[in-house]
C-alpha cells in the first residue's frame, strides 16, 4: 500500500516543525519519516559565503527541487533514499547523508513545500501553518542567533530585505493550495488531532477499499505488522507460526464480529448504575473452507460460545475452476449470519464456489462475512464484483498473484505450515 504523504508549509518560524512533531507523536504506532525541505538547500560557493548576507534563502531557486522530487518519489515507491545533510553555519551540504527507509507516513516540511506544483502533486494532504508575522520574527531571531550562530543585526536586515518580501511573493500565495490551514501553529491541538485522524483513515483505506465499500481492512499497527513479519518469514518454526497466526486470526474474528447487527439495551451494573449497551445478533454460524479455514475455528469458538460450524471442501488446480467435493452445513443456515473462514484469499475461485453454495442454501448475501488474514487484489475483484453485498474482513491486502496463483509476497501454503504437512515448494533455502 502506498504511504500517506503530507506537506506542511508556512512562513519562517511559523511552527511547522512543532506541528510535525505533534503529528508524529500521535502516530506512535506507525512508521513515520520527516523530511525537511531545508536539507535540500544548494551548497554555496566560497565566494557567495563571503557575501552570504546578500543571499536570499527564501527564494525557490535556493533549493535543489529536483533532488527533493527524486527523494520523495522514491519514498512513495517504497525505496530507501539518502537525504542531504545541510550545515547552516558553513552553508554547505556535508558529506554525511541521512539514510531514510520506506515508511507508512511521509511528512515533508518547509517554507516552499506548496510552491512547486510538482511537489504539491505528490502530497495526499497539504497543510499551511498560519502564524502572526510578529511572532514569527521573534522566533526567527531566537532560532538564528542561538541555533545558527548569526548576529541579530544581520538577522533583522535579512528579514527586511529577503524574508518578508519572499513570504509575500512566494509563500503566502501558496496558502491557497492548502487543504488545511492551521492558525496559531503548534498551539492548535484541535487541528493536529483532526490531521492525525485523517491520516489514520487514509492508512486504513487501501485503493481497493475506495472501489469496493464492502472491504474492511483492519487498521495496521506495529503489533499487526510484527505478527505478519513472523508468519510470513520462511524461517519461522511451526510452533511460532501457529502461535502468531492464532493471535492474528483472533484479531480478524473480533473485527468481523463488529460487523454484526445489534440492538441497544440498557442494563444495571453491580453498583446499581444504568449502562447503555448493545447486544449483538446471536444467530451465527461459521463455515470453514477445508483445510486452511479449519485453523480459524478455535478463534471463532473462543469468541462465540457454542457456535455451530460447518465445513466445505473444494478442489481444483490452476485456472480450471473449482469442484465441490464435500459440504456439511447447519440445517438452519439460511436464518443465520455466516462467517466464512479462509485465511488466504488468492484467485478467489474457491471463495466464489463457497459463497455460491451458501447462497444456494438460502443464506442472504448480506449475511455473509468473509474472514481472511491476507487477500490479493485479484481475489478481491473476483469476489466483490460478483457479490457486492457480502463483507470481506482482512488484515492485509498483498500486491499480486504469481503464475501459480500464489499470493505475493504471501506466506506460502498456509495449511501446510499450520498443520505441519510437508511441502517442498515452500521449504526454506539451505
């Protein structure tokens, strides 16, 4: 999934970095990288450094925008980049670059982030930090004299000659491109909370979720990513694979239960207080697609005491369709909400066959909730195009299928790894 990228612009010392740090602090369960536009200043020649007080650092030409664009495009493609290290005292790029790994969230911060249309087009969300000019000047004096070793008189002269005119000519006009304008900068907690909430929404919104509103992708956290890392690793032992797969399955089942219909009910607590609660639908059953789907039965039983579970066995090879070999379903399944269990949605052929069988038994399409650990785009298309009323709940959407219809990057043959049967195809390299 493509990372969420945000651009944070505003006048000098407007509080951009403070806002960015507040956003990052609230995104503690995500991988976040902060890229500063200041890192992309052009190195000044020795001759220019001698007359640095005559150089306009707030002009678009002061930045190496081409390098900035290259770095941002690579980060959006999930590639590692090297960010230049600019020294504000020598006004040169040092030889030590900062390695930045791909992340879930990319934040680009700088005075002219919204000026260049090519940079703007890379942003999912554009933010302008709007702070009073007197406040910005006071902050700039404090920063440049203390952190950058400049003389206060030079700071004031530079402000009058370059900073203020550049703000009015280049920075302020870019405000009209902002999706969100934050008055008072870092003092505006409400604005920061709304931005973080929007980023969380975008992170849980795979492109396929925009096409099919019946796909529900569990919000990714470091815990979920960690469990996926372990169950996808070819070197993970059977014991660890089962342990972490069971944890992930339980999360998917719990999330799936949240999509059941409910009725409101008030109850009395042991303290005599009234609690306004809800009661979920009780007429449920599970249906596992043999054999991988059986791995999800224990989690469903742990969440739903005494739940009935049916089974379906479907066989097929390659692209030659699927054949129903065996089915044993509750006799009253037509009156129940059904959790269809299969940890991997690959081509979607078996899923379509299983869902078609449930419909033939009288189960309303809207009563089916299909639970997976991972799903491929091809499988999602195959199921959702044919059955737009059912719900799919999954923890990750992978990138594709290979020529053998295996999910990529995937986790191998789930049933073989979970139940301990041998398959040379997925044996770790020696």
